């Protein structure tokens, strides 16, 4: 009998200076939701409210990946850790190589990162 692997809720954050693009998906590759938040307390509250809604629905552990944490992502990265979510740093070099091989987008999207989870280090 094979053991069924549980799904993981994956959150990808494309960090910007004033706004962040976010995608929430499953480890199966399914994107559940895409949205933007402002880099403000109200945006962070919306971020966690949406994650918790999906976490409760799927009963999944949460992993968050964002580029360059400790930079423009502060204090969101600290808030993610305080919630007990796993935090991964996006490896921009790997993702840039992925975009070279599969052109078609001038800019990486958060949902592409959900599907290309191997780009995280």
C-alpha cells in the first residue's frame, strides 16, 4: 500500500518596493488565488487572512517563498516566520535561467513560481 503524500499550501511573493504580487497554490501545481498587497500593515493583514482561509480549507502546512528576504520584504518576512510558516528565499539566478529557456514573459509572475517551485533555494 502506498502512502498518500499530503498537499502543501505554497505562497509565492514577488517583492516590489510599494506592492507585492502574491500567488497561493498547492504543491500539486494548482494556483488557488493571485492578488497584490500594499507594503503596509493593511496589506500584510490581507495577506495572512487569505493564506489562513486556504490553509483551513486544505488543512495543509504553509510554505512561503519570496525573493531577497531581509530586503524590501521586511517586515513581511519576519511576520511570516512569526506565524510559524516555512520561509524560503527565491533564487533569482535559477529563475532567470528558467525564463531564458522558456521565454514569453518579460517579468516573472508569482503564479509561475508556484508551478516552478524548484527555483527556490
